[in-house]
C-alpha cells in the first residue's frame, strides 16, 4: 500500500461526502449547493467562512437548511473514513461532539481561503485539537492560491493525504489503571509529527492516567460532555489549555 493517497482517492472520498451532505435526505441537493457556494466564496474572498457556514440558515419555498447540519454530516463522514480514530494520534474518538472537533490541517487563521476546503478537514480528538491550536506545521506560507497536493506535502504529516501506518508506528499498553503510548516516526513526515506533536500527547496521557486524582477529575470533566452551561464550558476549556501548556513546557 502506498504511503500517500492518490488524487483520485481523495476525489472519490469527496463524492462519497456529497452523497449525504445533510442529515435529512430531501435536503441533500440544496446542501451540496450551499457547501460549494461557501467553499468557493471562502477561496475567492480569502476569508474564513467556517463559522459563517455553521450559523447560516437557508430558507426558501418551505425548505429550511442549517449550515451546522452540513458540518455535522461532514464530521460523521470523516469519522467513518478514519475508522472512528483521531487523525493524528489514532486513539479512539469518544462519542461526544465537542470531543471530536473538525480540524483544519492548514489552519484557517493562516490560510482562511481553505477554511471550507474538503481535503483540508479531518477529525481530531479533543487533546490533539487543543495541542495543535492554530499552529502551521507545513512549510507553506500565505499567500498560496492552490491547495497543495499529496506530492507537495513532503515535510509534514497531512492526515488526509498520508496513510498513518506508513509514517508512524505506535505501541500502546493499557491496563485497568494506566495507559502508555510510544510513537515512532518511520518517514520524514512521521518523524515530524512525532517530534512536533505526538510526544506531547503521549506524555500528557501518561501523566494523566498515572495520577489517580488527576485521572478521576478528568474523567468527571469528560463525563460532563453535554455541557450546555457556557460558563462551565469556558472553565473546562481554560483548565485543559493550562494543563496542555504545563505539560508542553515540561516536555520541552
Ligand atoms: Zn488525537
């Protein structure tokens, strides 16, 4: 099996998404139109329209369509493609929406023109999304007009183009009380992912699962998945950000 997907495979995956771009079948064709409209507009205006799509409501001739439902359908599609695992660390994704955020591989803060670009989107776990934040791991610098292809991504791991198993090997030991994962890069892209990112994720997991008090607190926090209270959600975000930062500074 090749280390990278071909352009044809990406196109086939995109066509698969277009078969069900909305949770309600009778809205599919309108959802495709809306998705393509926002995608083109984002590229043309060089603006981040991801949030705009989420909040958009289309209403015409008795048909109402919400942009957030298109993003939910995309998440479902990507999770299925990824075998229900995080695009970076390959751990299982919990079945909670906030814990499986859609990740912009080339960050939308740096490349707003790719904010609604199909191959720029993948689903990460909460930890990976928090750890990566808006970091640009690629060597590309704005402005670039054309989205890079699999052959252009030679220096960093692109989860939509590269096959994880060809680039990174990992060993995971899990017992009742603890978990330990060791990642080893096999290629330039894999080693870059390990040194930039996965070493922090492995360390964070080891610290959290080997500390009984911290593990118990985190389980309670994660258990409160459907946090509707915005203040609680913010406090949770702040706590996780501080935890990530302290572990990263410890890891160096
Ligand atoms: Zn992850």
